[in-house]
C-alpha cells in the first residue's frame, strides 16, 4: 500500500521539508522539539502566504489531542481563519414601546460574515428592561452584524447605551 510503511521509521535530527522542488513553490515543514520551539507542522512557500490543509483519508476524521475516542474531537474539513473578539460601546436612538431597534455593526468593528460562528453579550445597558432580539449577519460592510433590541410594552426609552462583546470563529 502506498500509505503503509512496514519498515523501521527514519529519524531526523532537525526539520523535514516535503514537497519543495524547482517547479513547486509550496511545501510543508515538520519540525521537532528544540529548546526554542515546540514540535509542529507548518506550510512553507516562496510567497508571503500559504494555506495548510489537514485532512483524514476517505471518511476518516481529523483529531486534535488524544486519539482515544472518549477524549477526541473529530472535525469536518472547513476553512478556519482564526478566532476573534471585538468590544463596542454604543448609543442607540430612542426606542418606542413595543418597537424593535437595529444596532448595526460595521465590518471595521467586527468583520464577521454569514457562515461564521458568532456569539455576543450585551453589557452595561442603561435600560434594564431591554430585550435582546437576536442578530443577523450580512455581507454589506456598513451592517455586517445587526443586533435587534426591543423594549416591552409601555417602556419606551429616549436613548439606550451599553457595551456589546462579540466573539467569532472566522469560517469563511
């Protein structure tokens, strides 16, 4: 079989770079533990950016940490650019009783996109009876994330201010 090596393993004292040759500008580097770095795998390239894809064979998963089923996490392959957070202090114009206000968050504050995994928390609200109506995501830069806010019944507020903490996994 192409992927089975029944012979003894080959040991290297330093880095191993695979896939680099005259016609290919992208490769992978596997490096061992030294006094200055942990063991790891990284993409290497002649260009300033290179993707690294990790995938199981066939229907096999990708495991992080122990491969013991009780302690492992199998993931489907999807793009993942990182985990991010953003905090925004806001002031919202008057909200009439029973009405919904939209808090629009631009991409310069939180560059979330439809398909990202997003969570948020409203804090330090000036109107304690504010209802969090959820959120929606958009590709429009001026309203990348819109949080819906409401006040119940006859509880109109002249202004609403607070802080929103946003965290997201960039999957797009």
